[in-house]
């Protein structure tokens, strides 16, 4: 984790100047049963803008499940996708989108080619995580499972790190970038309760929580060492 910064549900990989976000699930508000409109697009744009300004990345990678639809693209989502692309390009970034299990229609609205994975210059492989990657790497960064932990009755989306989690290499699991995904609480889960085939053990996952009030990242031991205290 020495060269990884976790902030606002995203990670910045310093060695390659790469910002990674996953699981935006655009269109989720359109399928919600609530009566009050959910300003998901505005919130996502604002937080992405803050990250682009903070890190000034050379590259932004959307690591899967940008959409939340299998049959049709909800009204307005294509404009949101275009804006996310434009927002990153205007910040001087190369932009790449990776396919997630909800992204069947992404190629129809994304301005460039949708990829399955990307391998960076430092051999970090980024993929969504719903299937095993088609590339070998020295580190693997995924989304997909929306990890969170519950501390004193409050759920916190968290970044999870396992130093030897996949193929003996470091595994980094991002929380969902959208706030509409509550997160899968790891407190009582077994490994087989998570969906990604890259996660072999919940016990060895080390949660990291972004404290927005103090603007610091709180790091915890592997879940198996402190689970009983939660």
C-alpha cells in the first residue's frame, strides 16, 4: 500500500499516475422504488472532479459496472457517461473503461473501445473482478463485491487489501463509487459469500476506511484478527 492512496471510494496508483474507480452503477436511481429523485449523476461528477483535481492523474480507469442495466440504457445515462469521459479528458487524462457484469450495453454509449482488463507499466492488472483476469500481474485491482464493514452500528464502505490474495500477489478490492450501493458487510461473511473468484479468503482482507472529516485513511488488521471486536 506504500504507493496507493485511498480517497473518496477510489484509489490512486502513484507509480503509474492512475486513478481507479469502480461500480458507478449509473441508472440505479432510475430503477429505485423511492419517490424522491436521487441525484446520483451530480454526486458522481462532483466527487470525480475532486479526485481529478487532487491527484492530476495521467490516466483514469473505470473498472467495471459503469451501468446498472441489462436490457435498456435508462434516460439520461448516455449523457452522464459522455460527461464522465469529457470530464476526464479535459483534466488531461487518458480514459479507459473496463467491462463489468452489468455492462452489457456499455459499448453502445462509451466513446472508445470497452476493454476486459488493463495491465499498467508496473504490472498492476485492473479488471472488474466478476471473472478471473486474462492477464498476469504483480498486483490485481478489482471492484465488483462492494466491500464494507460495520463499526458500532454504522456501515463504512472500505478498500480491502490482501498482500498475497490472488496468485500469491497483492489483491486490492475497491468499494462501489456510487453511494446508492450500501455495500456488502464483511463482518460475518465467509469467503464463499463473496462473488469474485479472485477473493479466496475474507479473513486475510485488510479494510481501509476513508475518514472524510479528518481527511485520513484508517487502516485495520486483517479481518480475521479483529472480527470479534466489531
